[in-house]
C-alpha cells in the first residue's frame, strides 16, 4: 500500500514540476527565413506598399496593421489592383 502511495506522490510531483511555465520551448525566439524578409525580384521591390482596411468599415485605411478605431476589428491587407480577396 505504501508503494502505491509513493508512486502516486512521485508521479504527481513529476507532473507538477515538469509542466511549469518555464518551458524552454516557449522562450525560443521565432526567426523568419531570410527570403521572407527581403524581396528577390525587381517587381517585388517596386511593388506598392501594403495598405490595411477594416472589413466592417472600408473607409478606415491604414499603412500599418492594427485595429479599427471604430469597432476594434483587426485591419486586413487590401488587395492590390487587379487582385481579389476571394478564395477559389
């Protein structure tokens, strides 16, 4: 009977101390690949800057991602001329 209690106590302690918030996997910074940060083709370098728009208030447009000042929804990237936001 004591061996069962000891086993349960050891298993509980392992779970308690092993599942703490100081997990090394959570503290690793995310590094983007180099090609994601720098454009490779001249067309990408001369592309118009991305503008962001509220899906509920199309008059709210920003040069930076953020939230709509009217409703708090996330601003979404606007489609460039000739593109559509529709999914195929």
